[in-house]
């Protein structure tokens, strides 16, 4: 067992329960995703043995290798990083959920009749056009394109809180965009938001999917 892993996972579970209680929400509404970038497959095996089955990766090659190595385990793979159009079909082969659908060309690349993949429309809550995500005014048109594409299941919206803004304010804007998306399809009610440093604020704003890295896994291993 990875040293400290059970204690960190228990601590996060307790903090999620506390945040849900403060927000008047039921913890069963929350999907906890362990973001395991750069961590070895052995740590993921340990997480599964502790009862966590949702794993997030943001680099395609690393994610594909881990998914193949851990194919014997019951894991739901979430792709949470920026996705290149040319890699879209390959990511579909192992990922059940893609959190970073942010442009129409990516929707076209992901569309496939044979199987279904869950999709979040990623929103850019900053004024920086270089950041991942569609601008707020483009959320509804992009959501409509996901709904119309074969093999894509629109789950809702996703965002990362800007560093220069209070997370609560940013996540409240995301919640309003979620309300708009639900007018297109009431089933698209999920919100992917909240990381190690701001997940209580995300829960208060209605987040259903938390993407937690170091608070669960510990510091990332150094890379050569």
C-alpha cells in the first residue's frame, strides 16, 4: 500500500462530507475523481483496493498505458486534460468520460455511432483566450452540437476556477451556465468543478464531479 494513501483518502472523504453538510447536500451526489497524472499504476491499484474507482488523467499517452496495464480492474477513466483533435478517437478507446470538450471540431472528431462517451463542455472562466475552454457565450451552441452528435452523452459543464478570482464567485457563474445548459436537456445537469484547493466552494455551487490530485495522491513524482 502506498504510504499515507488511506489516511489522505479518508481525510478527503471527511472534508467532502463536511462541505456537503454545510451546503445542505447529500454526499452521494458527489463523484470523487482521483487525478493520477505522473503517478504509477501501483498507486491506482491501491486506490481501487480502497474503494475508489474513478481516475482522471490529462495526458493521452500516459492514460492509455495505464488503462491497458490496469485493464483487469473496475476503473472509470476520466480524461481531464486538453484534447487534441487527432487524438480524440484514441482517447475514446479507454475513457468513459471526457471533461474537456471545448470546440466544435473536437465534437466532430469524437462523434461515433458504435459507442457512447460522456462529455462535459469545458468553459473558460477567464479573459485569457489561451486558456482551455469555450467562452461563456459559446457554451449553448457547443452544448447543442454535443447533443446532436452520435455517440456523445452530454453530462453538463466543466471549468477550472481562475487564479485571480474568488472560487465561489467563479463557480457561481459556472452554475448559472449549467442552468442554461439544462434548458437544452434537463439530463445535462452535472458540474465538473473543484480541485484540491477549492472543492468546498465548488460543492457549495452545485459541483457533482470533483477532480482531486495531490490531496489524495500526495506530491507528484519528479520526472526526468
